[in-house]
């Protein structure tokens, strides 16, 4: 399932790594090691500014898990859900 631009609440460690996320009324705790995503710049001539983006597995208290891709929208000053995977 792909949901581009959905707002999420994301808590991060001092290092910037995600620790927990609230989306669609559910709290997910990060249950693996988050991976920082890099932009695909193979098709551009001028690199865009680095946008923090992460992929991680989140698990609810009920044991349901999803893989999340999130990115920080600096113009809106909030985290957005880019993709989810089962």
C-alpha cells in the first residue's frame, strides 16, 4: 500500500533515528534497526538538499507490524508517511 503525504507523529532519538510513530490512530514502536533512505539522484544535475528519510519496521502493542518509509517535509515542518509495506 502506498500513502504519499499522510501526516504522522514521529519520535526520534537524539541521533535522529525513529523510535516510535503514531499513524491512523495506532502507536507503532520501532522494532528493528532503522535505515536512512537516500534520494535517487541519478537523473538530476543539481543535488537537492538532504531530506531526512527513514525505513523501519513498526509494531503495535497487539503485535501487528508494518514497514514504514517516512520523510521530513521541511517546508511544512512535519513528518510524512511516504510508503507502507506488509
